[in-house]
């Protein structure tokens, strides 16, 4: 599922809700996807960005 894009009251201002993929090791979140934004009518181009977190590994 792509990121959700919410239109705000201010014209041309949108709030992007990135999808978080999580499991017992941590999470990964794609905070920028040109394809997802283009599908929502937002035409912007800049480098990709991701965020991840890994918790302490225990056996």
C-alpha cells in the first residue's frame, strides 16, 4: 500500500502519511516515493529517503 496523502485547508499543502513496515526486529518506512506522490497529483522531484530502526537482537 502506498503512502496516504491528505489535503489540508491551506491550498497546495498536503500531509503525507508514510506506510510503516514493522516486525519483531524493528521497522522500515519509505518517507518519499515519487510514484506515490505523482499518483496523488503532487509533482516534485528530489532524492529518495527511507527510515529504519533495528532493536537489540536477542536469541
